[in-house]
C-alpha cells in the first residue's frame, strides 16, 4: 500500500510556500553572479548522462525543503514498495514491476510471492532466437523470401515507445530490415504503410496487451486481409503474423499460433512496456544485442533511483524541481526540447508517459486534490522549435519550464552542423535565464527606436533543465527513458495520486460505441445533445 499523505498538510509544503514568497523577486541571473559554484553544484552525472538543474528558480535551501517534502510524503517507502512488487497500482489491484523487465538474469524480483525474472528471461530468450532467425534468413516468408519489413500494429503504450526508440536509434539500424508503425484507426495509416510493401517479405507484429483494443484489432484484421489477398491460403498467416500480448486466448482466436506469441504480464503498464516484448520491433530493427544494451541502460538508472540519496538522485531531483515549478511557481506546462533529430518522437512519448500517469485530480484517498498535478507536456526537436514556438517561451505571458536535451557526439559525418546545434542548445537556456533588460539594450549601442525598444526586451528568469548525453547509444537512451519513468513516479507520490491507471481514456471509448450505430443507420434516436445531432446531420448530408 502506498502512503496517502496530502502534500499540503506537510510542514515542508508550508515552508516551501514561504520560501517561494521570499524568493519571488530573486533573479536567476543574480544567483549565478553571487554563487560561482552554482552550475557545477546543481548538476549531477550518471555514467554519460549529465543533468544540470541550476537554471531553475530555486536554491540549495529550497532543494533541502523539497527533499523534506519527499520524506514527509514517504517517497523512499513508496520506492521500496515499487521495487518489492507490492500492488501499488491499487485501483487496478496490480504490482508495477517494469524494473524487472531489465533486471539481470540472476536477480530476484517478486510479484505475488513469485520471482518473475526467470519468466522475463524466458520471453527475452525467445525474442533473441526469433530476431536471430529473421536476421539470418533462417525464418523466411511463405515463398521463401527474406523478411525485409516489420510492421508493428499497436497504439498508445504498444506503439509510442517502440516508435520513439527505433527513431532514436536510427544509427543502429541493421541492414536489410525496416520498421513501420501503424496505430491510427484512420485507414490512411495502414493503407499508406502497406502500399509499397511486399506481402511476401513483410512481418506483422500485433502488439496489444489486452488484444481487444479497437484500433489495433481493426488494423490487425485489415492487415491480415491485405496479406491474404496476396497469399491466399490461411496457413501462410503463421509465417507473417506474430503477437505481443498478455491475452493468449485473444491471440489464438485471431489466428496466431501461440508459438508465435511473445508474452508480457499485467504488472507491466502499457506506457511502461517498451522494455517488455512490446520492444520486439525495436530488437528486430537494431538487433537483439542493442536492445539488450537499452535494457541495461534502463537497469543502471533503476539502480541509481533505488539507491542514491534523495539529493543525489536524478529522477528524484527532476521530479522535485518539477513540483517546485508547478505547485510553488504555478507553471503548469513542460516543454521537452531535444536537440537531436533522432529524438524527434521523445516529446510525444513523454507526453503519454507523464500526462496519462499524472493527469489526475483525485488523490489516493479518493478526494479531489486542491493543488495542481501533472503538467501539460509538449515539445519538438530543436532547432525547429526555435523557428516556431520559442517566441512564446521567451516573451509570452506564460512561463514555461523547459527540458533541453543534447547529444555531444554526433552520429553523422557531416562537418559544420554539430557545433551549431550544440551552440543553439546552450544559447537558448542561457537566453531564457538571462533575458535582456531595457537598460542592457540601451547600453549595447544597438540602434533601436523608442517605439520598438519595449518589444525587444526579454524578461529572462525562465527556468530550464539541461540533460546532456555523451552519445545517443542504446545504453544512454535507456538511462534517459528510465530517468523520466521514475521522475513521473516521484511526482505521483508527492501529489498523492495513483500514477498507473488511466480511467480518463475510457468515457470517450464508451461514447464511440454508442455513436457508431448512428453512423451505420444514418439516423439518431433523439437521445443525443443538439451539437452532436447537428454534427451527425452534417456527416449524413455529406456522405
Ligand atoms: C498505456 C495505456 C494505453 C494502452 C493502449 C493500448 O499505459 O494503457 O495507451 O497502451 O490503449 O492498449 P493495448 O496494448 O491493450 O492494445
């Protein structure tokens, strides 16, 4: 059981409130000029991952108070409960054991009195053999041709992580095999992906924890029809369709041989599942050994999170700084800004991880919260964002904390690009911190008319974190992913909410089931509101 402590009732919360009032007029710029060690002291490193949180509007005393808040909210006990397999997903009655997916073979991680690590390795070993058979050409399509294209059909947690990681690890793609992802029930998605594929060389992975998800099952059935239109005989399905799921019955009913099924378990949440068999498309794309390195990187971060003291613990620090920005400085969004083209799907992945986990307004006692919880997460790869929405980040009325993410070693040979990319990354967080005052403008000697001058003033004092990776490798990417997974956990504990359910996605699904027959029949039954009626009437007219 998780502790159920209202953070506002803690002594630390009251002190943090006072601290935020004391610091209200303090400028980030002055903190840096007063303290020559701020940059190096408010940063920490794990292997080749470096977090600088010094450009946030807080000082060491604030960090100590945040750690007190974490202690009063019993974060360490909650962390122990996570790693010991307690059913901390209380609303669904399940353990939350994604760290077991990347634990070493000889580890022991218990769920319901059973060590789950041997089961994890049974599936990992099966995945490894399967990857090896596909890559070597030992396992081929029904006409004997080598598999060249892998289509993952899944949505949400059964899609976003795999898409993000395969994109991030483009430099590690194996020759001769290409990944594709279909998630949207909009037929355009499957149609566009399959249009140029050769059914004789295509492998479909139907990835669905429940094997009942509308979008995935609709796409899976259409993919099977597309395949059979070419292959003709149902017996060929086994060579071209595999499943990743917890639902053996559903997989068999679909017509996939259980031999071709890669299991995972109900203690793996969808958005925390990329290190399970849901990562099969990753392993097929980058090779099993690179997938293993990704898991090892995640495990390194798991261990760090599990053992490091609160103020030397990267996920804890990132989580606490976020709580400070959201609850004490009242900044409700978080921009994720990776300065690496291959990380372009990271904002979308983190959006789900964070917003589906902590987009909650009822606490663990079942009471409405009277404080803000999960931020609106959004973002884009830099430097594209600079030429789009950074204007608002620099001069808009909303203050937006940013996570800048940079990679020091480029993974391409082109000269002249990378220093500029890094210079932009560093410059942006510095510009946000420093700003530019009217006086600085006047002293700079820049010729600006008095009418234009106010428009050229930058308020500055805008907070950001910077995460540097030496290189974008499977290991460092694994560390980055687990860093954010645990950050989300930390914040959920401090906010006294349940982070591992997602009931908020259900109502819309139920209403879609109610509305679907009205589209078929082209008439409603008078039970709907007038806006919905008018929308349906327009659709009937235009069909
Ligand atoms: C993630 C969510 C959700 C889920 C999808 C797909 O945490 O639960 O995004 O992953 O709805 O579900 P299935 O894997 O069951 O198809």
